């Protein structure tokens, strides 16, 4: 039974809803991981305030931040295909 103090979804009544609940939990872990990593990098850059020439002219960093979101979206989408 759902109450106001619940932080997650209510108890599942069917197997499909249970799978959706597990998918929701999986997605929230991925979102939390991304938030922690981005927060760490932002705080590190603010504290250090170091400008690297590799960050300004780096093709490697552009490749990484282009492919990393695609990999993350695949990581989130694959469990939803099994539902």
C-alpha cells in the first residue's frame, strides 16, 4: 500500500510491474552514478582551477564525452527491451 512517506514505487501486483520496479531501481542507480561523477569533476575543476592545454585542444576528450552518453543510454535501454 502506498503512503506519503514512500520513496519508491508501491508494492507490485503483477510480474510485469515487478520488472518495471526493478528497471526503475536500475535506472536510478545509473542516474545517481552520473550525478556523483559529474559533481566530483565539477568540484575538482573549481578547487584546482587548472587549465590544461589538452582539455582545450583535445580530440580524445571530445571522443569520450560523445561516446560515453551513448554507452550510458544503451546501458539504460537494454534492460527495458526485456520487459
